[in-house]
C-alpha cells in the first residue's frame, strides 16, 4: 500500500481552488491536480505492508494532539524555483501547530522504520506538476492578474491516513483512518 498522512480541505476552500484551477488550466499544458485530490500533506509514507496497517494506525493514534488550528490558503509559487519549476503550488499559512503535527508524524513513523524526510517541512497544496519544458508565460500573466492570492481559511480538526493508488488517469486517494487534533 502506498500511504500518506494529510489534512483535508473543507468544501468552501476546495471550491475556491476549483474555480482558480478552471481559470488557470487553459493557460498551460501541465499536469493539473484534480480539486478532489488537494490536501495538506504532513507525511508521505510510501509503500507500507497491508498486514502492518494496524500498527501504523496505532502509532498515528498515539500522536499527542496539538489542538485544532486555523489554516489559510494564501499565495502561489513554484518548487524548486520559478526558473526551473516542477511543482506549482498554493501556500499554507498556519501557526506552529501544523509543523508540530508534521514533526510528531515524522517521529511516530520513524519508530516504525519509516525514513524521515531529508528536507524541511514546507506545507503547500500541489496544484500542478511540470514534467517537461513548457511555456508558462500565459499562466504567469493570469496569476499576476488575480484579484487576490487568498483562497480560503478553515479550522483543521482532524488529520487522516490515506492510501494512494496510482492510475493512468491520475492518483486515487482513499481515506483509511482519521485522528482528532483535539481531545
């Protein structure tokens, strides 16, 4: 099983991003994320044996809940940078609770032999992937003309364990378990 841990987006925020993507999609021939797949990843686990799923769920359930927290979806950018982009993203702004949750998730997974990330946690929503050289000038113009770079705000109340199945038409995510952020 290919797994990751993430925070879901509420309908209103997802709808705002869907409208953004509808406007931007025609501007560049890149691999756009379906709005239904957008989430705030706290840990990509990768392959995990299905027979050990309960062990993983128990480790995640034992993470000390940091409390519910507010998340703002604001800003657009590129990884690794604007000159050589591979990912087009929307930014995530939250208080220290989100990085604390990501660290706690890393710690819990590490006790099970799952490797830690080798780069600092940088919360974002992957809006598109850029797999080959492509003209992004029209996309950049459309981004510059946006009336706002704020796409919504919500209170995170749970984090979730997901399975990701890779398909020719794109990944399919299935929620396996949910964990409250507050007691």
